[in-house]
C-alpha cells in the first residue's frame, strides 16, 4: 500500500503594530505557530487560532476547543523563534553583491554625465 506523505501548509501573517511575524504550519491535523516575538497573550493566541479555523486555514476542530478552556486547543504548538525569519547568509551575500554592482553602475553613470556636462560647458 502506497501512502503519500502528509502535505504541510505554510501561512505567514504580519502584525506591524506588534512588530511580529507569524508562520503557521498545518500538517496532518497539527498546527505549529512560529512567532518572531513573544507579543501574544494567551487570550489573543486563542482568538487567533479561532480566526484561523473560521477562515479555513486550519481544521475546523480548532474553532471551539472547549467552552471553559482559556488555552489553545491540543495540537497547536506555539514557538517564539525570531531566527527563522532572518535571511540566510547566501541571500545576504547575493543582495550585497547586487547592491555593490548597482551603486557602482550608478556612480559610473553619474561620472559620465558630469564629464559630458563639463565638456559641453567648455564649448
């Protein structure tokens, strides 16, 4: 019997007023929420999970975990890890090379325009 691996869904949410980015991974009924900063209270976490379930991002069983529960449902794991949102060294180096080339080309273009301006002004 061939079974395919469970499909993982990744969603990203930004909260600029809180300076926080969330990555929500849903895989085989379990939900992992990675936050760039610890800015969500327990109540806000529960409301966020309910909102995700209501919008269809995660399974509907997380919408109402329990009438008396004040914590997120079982199967939801919160992690605070800002390092997963930082660019890796390869992307940083690629961006740096691009910017050095762009600034170098801009400087050469500016020098060429200044040279043309001085030559035209000397006539």
